[in-house]
C-alpha cells in the first residue's frame, strides 16, 4: 500500500525515484512481517514519509514526489522475518532482518545505487535510482491599468519583467527565447546581463538591437526558464510565456500642475511634456482617470495635439487625484502604452476654504461705548507668488479683506490673519471675508458666509440688596450677621465681585464668606461675628478697572445699621402661696402632682415669671411660649436640681428657694458670656414659704339623762390661713354643733387655702348605757333580707324599743338597705338614741353590648364571667342555642339571653338581638413595628373592601397629624407601646382590628433637610409587580442616610433591611425569594418617611 502527499501550485522540487526490493533466506523458509518505508530527506534535515509497502518481500516501486521544500536525498527503511524453523510455518517467529540507509544527491544528478543489509539469516537488498530537479514557472507582469490581466506584449523600447520562482541556486536560472513559429530546438539563450536569478528584464531592442527590432514588429516571441541540462537539452523547464512585439508610445518626461484658484473652483490644469514628437501616421490620445474611476476627461486617439515643446494640457479640473496614461496608434495599429513612463498620477489641490470667526468684547459697563469685534481668518491662498499663476501678489497687500455692507465695499485686515473693530456701540454687526484672490468664505451650501455678532452691554448695573440681617443673639453679643446679594454688571470668572466692608470706625472687616448661587445667578457676601454697629460696603465688578465710565460697575458706600436685642430681664412673683404646712396631720393625703411621697396641699405653691427682652419665640414655635423656662429648686445641701416646669408658671411648689433661667429663640440665657458662649448662668431666685401648721381643738357638753339629745361640740382651729370653713358629719357647717345624741362626731376644718384638719369628739350616754348592734346588709342588690340585732347594757332595765320604721321590737329583720334609728328608754325614764345604716350590694351586671349585626365571615365573641369561682352561667336563644360557659362565639341570627347566678344566689341577666348580613367586611392596616420618637408614622388602611365608615381609635397621648379613610399619620411624643385600632363598618355591622406600636429613640440623626418642601424627591420601585428581584431608586433634596425595611402586609417584623448613607441619590437592588403576595416597603430618612406597596408574583 502507498501513502504519499503531493503539494500543489507552490512546489519547488521534484523527486523521481524507482526502488527494487527483495527479502529472502537460504533455508527455504517463507518470509513474513515484511515492511519497506521510503522517506524524503529535506535540506534542513527533516524527513517526510512518502511510501510504505507491507507484506511484500519482492517488488519494484516507482514514484514522482513534489514538494515546496528543498529535497536533498532519500531514505530506505526495511525489515523482514521468516517463518519459525522449529515447527515449520507454525508462527512468524523466525530470524529477523533489518535495513536503514540514506542516499543524498544535488539537483539535476541521476543516481543509481545498490543496497544490502549484509545478513545471512534474513537478507534484504535491491537497488534505488533517483533524481532531484527544480520545478520552474514563468509569469509576465500584471498590467498596471488592469490588475486582473498579465502583459502579452513585448514593447520595442520599454522593458518588461518576467518572473520565475525564487529560492533556487543561481545555476538553476537560465532564460531562453524563440519565435513562436520556430521549433523547440531553436530556443536561444538570453544574455545573462538581462536577468538576475528569478527576474528577466527585457525589451525588443534588448533581443534584436536598435537596427533590427522594427523588422520583427507584430511577431510573437516565446520565453521560458530552464535548468538541469543533458548536453544542451534542459530537463527542467518552465511553462512558456508568449509576447507580441509592439511599438512603444511616446513617454512622459515632465509635467506641471496649476492648482484650483479657490476651494470651490474647478480650474485646475495638468500640463504633460513627452519625450518625442509624433512620427508619420502616429496618433495620440490619453486616458484621464480620477480617484472615483471616472473617465470623463479622456482625450480619444487622434484628438491629442502636441505643441512645439511636445506638450499638451488637460484643463478645468477640480481638486482630486488623476492618473494620465498615454495611448496611441501608428497606421491604425495600437502602440504599447503599459510602460512606467506611459502612466503618471497627478494631484490637483485646492486651497483650504476661507474661514473666519468673530470674537467680541462687549461694552464694559452698562451704558458705555467701547465694544470690540475681532475678525480672525484662515485658509484661502497664502501671501506670495503662485509659480503657476500669472498674477502676482503685490508686497504690502493684505491677505484678507472684510465687508460690513454686504460686499459693497471691502477693507483690508490690519494684520495677516486678523482685524479688530473698536469703539463699537450696542448693535448687531454682519461681516463677510474674502482672500486676496477674491475667494469668499462660503457656507456649506455654497452661499456666501455672513457672520453676525451683537455687541452687548451688561443688562443692568451692579446692584446689591441685604437678604439677611441677623442681629447678635443677645445684648452685647458679637455674633451678628449681614448677608448681601450682589448681581448685575460683569462678575469675575468665578462669579465673584471685588468688595470692601468696614465698620463705623473704618476698620476693614475680614470675617466675610462669599457664596455663589448658580440657580439664581446671585453672588452673596456673608459678614459674620459682628456686634451691633453701622457697616459700609463698596462693591466693584470685573470690568471696573478696565472701564473708563465706572458708574455701572460699582456700588459705593452702601450702609446698614445692625441692631441687637434688649437685655433679658426676669421678674418673679408668688401667684399662689403654699396651702398647707408639710407637717399637717390631717388632709386628703393625695400625692398626685407630683407623685413624690409628699401630700399635694403642702406643695401647691405657684410662682409666676414676667420676662422681657431677648428674642422671644413667636407663633407655634416652642409650643406657643415666648421663652424656654428652666426652673430649679435648691436642695437641703445647697445644690440645685431641675424643677419639672417648662412655662412661665412653676407649680406644685413646696417650702424652699426656687430659681428661674430662661432661654430665648436664639438660645440665650441669663448669664455671663465669653466669646458669645455662656460661661456661667445667673438665674433669678425666689423664696417660697409655707404657712404654719393647721391644728384643731374641741370643747363639748355631754347629754342629760332626760333629754337624750342636748349635747354640743365647738371646734377651735389655729394655724393655716384663716378664715375657716367647717364640715361636720351631721351636715353642719358652723364651728359649734348642738342638740346632739350620744355618738362620735367628726369635723373637717378647711382654711382659706384649702388646707384642712379633721378630728372627732365623743358625746357620751349618761349612766354608762351602751347600745351595740349586729348589722347584716341585704344579700343581693335591692334585696330585703337585711337585719339589725341589738344588745343594750347599762342604765336601769327593763328597756323599751322604738324604731324609725315604727317597729317596737328589740331586733328587726327583712330589711332593705337604708338608714335606721333606734330609741331606747330605761325604767328610770332616761332616753338613748342609736343610728344604723344597711348598705345595698352592687348588682351583678351582664352587659351584652346591645343589638349587633355580623357581616359575611364574622363571629361575635362574648364573655360574661365574673370574679366568683362558684358562679353559674346560662345562655339561651330563640334559635335553640344554649351554653353553660361564660364565653361563647356566636354566628347565627337570633335573640340571645345570658344569665349569671352568683354563689350567693344573686341573679344578673341581659338580652340582645343578633342579625347577619351577606355583605363582605374587612378591617386591617399595616405599619412598621417600630416608630421613632417625635417622628411621623404612617398607617395604611389595608381593609378590602373599605368600610362605609372608617374610624381610628387612638390613645389621647398620641398626636394625629393627618387622617382619612385610607391612612392616618401619627406622631409619638413619648417612648413606650401604644395600641392602635381601626374600625370599619358596613351597614349595621363592624370589624375592629388592633396592633401595638413600639416607639423607640430615633437612630438616624436629622442633621439636614428642609421640612418646608418634600425631602424625598423620588421613591421608585421597578419593576412592580416583580418576581422578587427589583430595584429601588431614591433621590433626596440633600445628602442623608436612608433605611429601607420590607414588611409583609400584616407583619410585625421586617423580613429585609438595607441602610445606606453619604449620598443624595441611591440605587439599591433587592434579590429575594419571597413568597407571592403583597408587601410594604418603608423608606425612612432624616426628614420624611414614605411607604410603597409592592407585589411579588
């Protein structure tokens, strides 16, 4: 089997070989496992396998192999094995023979060599014949004017180049020619001076000489490249290139170019000079091809005329690149025009277009007349002499000219490239420009370019206004401020103005801060850290120094007086003195205001402050108070503690010294100030005294035996604050009460300040009579099973009894609640009285809340339990419902009755009518589970459907900022937990939903922002709805921290949180795997909180 590869097209060498091969032995055994491999050897030492013959021990093999690489030899590798001798052809394990030899040769040499491995066991041998020859090709040149064709002409006096392959030794290049009509044997060698290796450069004159070449005009000549001669016959030959002998056209020896006059003109000229005049019957033409391949300037053969200098012109050419080729004929036969000097490229140039620009200097100050326009030109024709132009530029003539009157008159520039128009007034100037050859500056559409410039003046003169006058924050302070807004005129490049600011003593002020408002285009100067005084400001704009008329460029000596607040003066007066001495024994003992372990009537003094001066708060600021009031009380050790009153009145004062300092709108307090900072406070002090202790004494007279009711008592108070009032248990209001029976009598004495003392005095029975009673009140409310059981001791029995009910028994029963009086008379006729009172127990109240209607899906939960473990409960209805439980859940319509029987047998009951409706109802809202102190919290009504009526149930201590049926905005002024409820009604039914809000301290510091305008300018969630991957875009009025929290629509805790800071705009990506549903995204900033409802699908 043969395996080989032959290169195509670019093969350089050919290996021609024949191989005789035989493998054999002398003992007659057959051969097996024979193989012969042929490799080609290259000059670089590398090898390539070109043939493999397997399982053939006697053969002849021949092959022609071509390669692009240089071949230097051939290598034969062979091996063979005979059959096993011991078992006679049972296996291929006999003796083994091997052969490997390389054979080398130069090009063009025929080789024939024998080979043998020299073994007598298994022999390999044969002979190899081979020859290495070059592979020649020959090509004519590509025609320049038609790159897809090759030359077929041999010009008479223009040389062409025939090309062979490169890379052979010099001895392998030999060129031959013959007439095409001659036989191969008539090839003639070409003079070696005409070629160098792979290039043959030849003309008809080179082959036949100047005297003979015309005799062969029109004949065909064959050329070839040969080598490896066998005698005079070459064995390596190229292809044949056939060329026809042609007369050469005249050649281009010189050329001249006249470029376009103007950028927009087409008056270029090419002048061509040839090397000879025309011969008899010779006609010329030329091809003129521009860069686009157009030939509209061609001159046909016969139409081209030469002048006396053998020259001709091609006129009216626009800018471009042109190729000019000379063509011709003699007696109607074309002449050769493919030579290098028959073809030439030319570039017609045009001057750059005349361009110009205008720059202006406007009038310096408003109302001036010193405007300037500078004209700057470029392009066009440079100054000097154009070598191809008959017109010459006169020395001193301007390069450019301008016109202000639409081209009627022209004036030259005052410098080569620019001209300056000066002394211009406020007006619009229209200008044209052309160069010294009359080339105008044009627009892209070809129209004459006219540029206009309007000389402006500042729209207004420099002016200033005082936008902020901040007096010092306190009397004698040095922290005042003046802010001036400056506009008009011409500011400096940084939008500023020059200025001088002095006080009344002429001292130049230096603590000035400039600021430019780019939106309003106003320049501000802020003079800070100043006391009350008169200040004078002078301002100058950028143009002030350059201008001669400076009035519109300055404001001189603007004065402003800076006032200051009056000094703060605080006066205290006792609005109410203390009611009671702290050591009073009796009183209401209330400790409510404040709850501090001391009864209220001993600390109800009031101090009233009158404050003037400073800068009071106004409107609703400071909760409507003109000052902040800082009250303190002196402790026993002489130190002071803050008193919890924050207005002009200090209340609940007890005995001691009190001080007041106030703070005005500027934060100024009474005190000593150093560098506008208080170093020591100096509050006003007031002593608050308490009255002397209120005490009570009595005088009395006991009753006589016969009367039984003639006792009297006189109350005698002292201390406190007279006059006194009296409140006796008998209802009397005088100091003395009379006609008393035996009993203990109580009195409350109240002084003019409401301080009171109380006491009692006993009026004794005569003869030691004591009446005791066991009183049993009714068991149930409005019951009549009460009783009074009497025991009488002392006096002289027997006794007679008389009750206020009319009864005359000692004991009475079956009593209702109320007052009862017993009269007892002993045997001596002494009369005794005793009063008794039976209480009415509270009723067992069962309140079912009245009639109720339930909407679709609702149930009514009721609980009638009382604090009695032995109580019994019973529920019934008109629909057959019954229950003995205190708690029930009702859903069916009907009339329900509930009864409660206490362990004492007392009964309470109530009934109501329950109705049902198929109307849907919902009550639900969502919010963050945290709220911040003094921050707004938004609660969104998420009820679906919304009720006919919506009401929010809010604790009294929570401020309602805004509310409607869809949301409510709350503000919490105290930390803690608050229960918020939402009630929705549909017809007669309602649903109530409640949540608890935890109010925490604010974590984000509100250091920026202006609440007068929306702080959050954009809050966008996109896409919405989404699959859980969405983006949040937040834009703020100013840089601020933000926090985003994502809540389920009815959740108490956030499921996602993100925080950012330091920017005005934020873009935050959320990538979540949330369950489908509705969520609330809460945005919290320093000044505003917003909520977005988002949907995850």
